[in-house]
C-alpha cells in the first residue's frame, strides 16, 4: 500500500500538538539506542521539568512517573496539558493522598491512572520512592487506555508474549496486560538475554523513550479503535476444533496443556478466514501425537492485526489415540509444502509459530521498537519483472526490493516464478519495507508486506470507496491483479495472503506474510 510516510517531526505535530522548540527538558548521558526517542519525547512536551539535567540512568520517582503519565494522557486525548490541568480545578482537592504537594499526582489520581493504597489507615503515596519497570509500564498503559486507545490484548496473546520472555513469569498479575501489550506493540523490548526486567528500577531515559512510543501507539489506537472485543461462540470435536465466524480476516488457534493462561501456548496455528459459516481447524501433529486432555482457545483479527474477538477462555479438548485421524490422505496435500520447506522457504500452511521463528527467531509476533531496529532486519534483493511500454509491448527488467531478511529468499523465488509464468504480468511499481512510524500496525514496517501497482489495485472499503489508489479492473487493465492470476497463486503457494480476500476491507495491491 503506497502512502506518504510521515517524518518524526510531522507525526509529532499531528499527534502531540507541538508548541515549543526542542530542548525544554534535557537528559544527559543518554544511551545511544534511546537518544532519538528521548529527543522526540522532549519535542512532544511529554517530559516534566523535574527531569531536566538528570542523567539518563538515574532512577525515576513515583512523582515523576505521574508527571509524565498525565502528559501522555493529554497527548493521546488530543488535549493541551495545561488546559487539562486547569479544567480539573477544584476537583484535585478530592485526592486522598496526605504526603504530596504535586497537582500532577492529584490529576493522575483523578484520571484513574493510580490507585495507591496506604497502610495503617493512612492514604500515603510516597512520591519520592523509586519505580519498577512494570509499575512504569502499567501507569503509562492506563494513560493511553483511559484516553481512548484500544490497546487490549487477549489472554492468549498475553500468555504467548510474556511466557516467551526469560523472566515473563516474574511479572506481577496486575502488570501482565500492560507489560504484554507494550512488548507486543514494540513500546518496550527484551534485553539481549531475553529479559523484560519488570522488577528492575525504571530510569529517566527509559521513561522518556517509553512515554513517546506509548503515546504514538495510543494515538493511533484511539483513532482506529474497534470497540469492545467480541466473544466468539465455540464448539469442540475429537479431530478438529470449530468456532463461529465473526467476519474477521484471520484467526489464531492456541493449544495449551493447562486450562488457564499461566503457561506459554504449546502450539499456535494461523488460519485464514472464509467468507461465512463455521470456521474449523484440524488438530496439529503436536496435539494429535499427545493423546489426553488439551485446552484450546481462539482469537480473531482484522487485516491490520487488531483483535476483533476471542473465546476469552480455554475449552477442554480430549484427544483419544484411537480417534486420531489418519494422515495418509493429507500427506499428498502437503508434499508441495514439504518440498518448499525443505529448501528453507516459507510455504502455504506454515504454522504461526514457525513464522515467528523465521522472522523473530522464536517468541511471538511483535512490532520493532524503532526504525533503526527494523532496518537491521531488512535485505535488499534484485528481482526480475516484466514492464510494459506505451504501445503495450512487454520487456524484461530488474528492480530492487527491500524485504525482511527472514523472507528475502522466499520473495526472490516468488518473483522468479511470476517472471517465468505464462502471464508475464507487468509491474509498473512495487514496494516492500516502509517504516510508517512507531504506532503503525502495518507489516510494511516489518518488511513482510509487498504492494504491486498501487494505482490499478486500489485499497478500498467494502462498498468500493477508494482509500489508496484509483481502481481495480482485472481483465480490463493489464496492471490489475486478477483473483485467479498466477500472481495470487504463486504468493499463496509460499504462504502470503492477498488483501483482495480480506473481509474488513479490500487491498488488491497488498500481499503479506502474517495476515493471510
């Protein structure tokens, strides 16, 4: 999908209502990996004056966290911080804390961002105490959620994300939703040892960087909120699991060995949506090969990866050895996929977990925390294509395409086969990796989506109103992609979904790896 990419400055101007120049609050000795985000947080006026001239590694206080959180709330809400504080007025006096003088703490309490309880009948806040990473994350999460950002994860996603971390089990129950969400969205990241460090002390530079990324994600989520997550009606069976279609674009089926969400899913399957009726998934080998009690759950997603529905609980599934279906009939259908996989390429039917292993080296799907991180995972390949001159004559050419390193070899093969097919489909323009900002859910930010001939393969609402591009006329315009074309068939063979089959909207130019 071809869009004008917003610069950091432009995004700040839109999202955070920039008023002053950069440099109002300066942190010293900031780690180079966080410097850009810290600067952006300052430009967006998210940092309180109390942090000025502090060292990046200096620990923050509860008061400073409140000061930052209310500014993040204001930015996502689209309100001026000073005006917001003035409007609160006398209501701030209702705050019960007896050991504070800060109106920002009172405002945080009024907004519901904090609910600290004192001991011995006293309501104390302890404003100068240090703050753990999970406490910081939880308050910033509350700030964007309270301001209208739709940032809720399902219990399946929380289990997947946290249990993929070395210390995910150290996250307290009250911080699980917030911590998992920020990991999933790329607001925070694990260290080189796979640790979250949830109980470590939060620092000034980490608070600043997290505040900026959280505000960017929160602003996007507030503008694109899908409302409450619907519950999916579920059914069960001995050789497959079924559930009611909710008009999603894809589903993830999670299989557990325990009935709660306290462990990482044993297996996760990615299922493309059908147009209507009941959805179903055959039990994977991992489950079939271990008879006994299993538990499963399912989440539904739209084409941008936003959660649309969830079973919101696990369902018991008893797998009996004698009822395990024979795989001989299915073997022939997987021969092609197996031969493709043997070459190290992506393939149709590849499981969700296998995709995560290929792209992220394990763990779960997540956004890259920054453009710099995303760039490190990209590779530029040169692909053969057919072009067409003004007289309609096709001729051979090559172009560069930047995609995620994990699928670079696969994409090279896809375009080689498209080039060699009888259709000789002409390509006028093509795009792959494209960083679209910290809050964007697009797979282009990961280098896992490809757009072809954007003008002639428009993105549109289901009613046909153009969102990007001008039209789609397969069979009439040579640049339009037909549903039964070699282009769609070859992409599907290697596990890429086509936006022309989505339910939530149509994006005929678009092929993506995760949103099949």
